[in-house]
C-alpha cells in the first residue's frame, strides 16, 4: 500500500465516477449552476468548480458542507439535505437539479 498516492488514486476514481454525463471538467451551464458554483467556489476556496465533480473530491468536509447548505438556503430559498452531498448528486449540477425540482413542486399549477 502506497499511502502517499492513495488520496490521488481515490480522487481519480471518484472524478471518473462522478462524470455521469461526460462533462466532469466543464463549468456550470445554467444561471442557477453559475450561482451555485460561485457559492461552492467561495466555500471550497477554489477559483473554479467543475459542474459534475463531487463536493468532497473538491476538498469539501462536513463543516464546509454545513456552511454551503446555509448559504444555498439563504441565496435560493431551498433547503438542500446534507445527504445530497454524499451521493452521486453531490455536485453543482446535481444540486441545481434538486433545487429546480423543489421549485417546480412548490409552484402551483395553473
């Protein structure tokens, strides 16, 4: 076991697994994703955040996750469960999909 190379090995595999639609290295596409990416960037202290890379692969931890979710609630008026960040949708794109779905469900048909 080469402990020094383990973090890189895990990150490479997590990055490949999170690339569900072939755009792991791409930035955000929609205005909502752009806004979310700005929050992620600030919380993770990174200049850019790819749209389909998991929060924890990007250097996130539980304290940053709590801070991010509070900022998302304040900025977008939607509660995002912490569990989202631990799953396959724990990406900017996945969070945007959840927010859009919750907004659509809250909008009365008419």
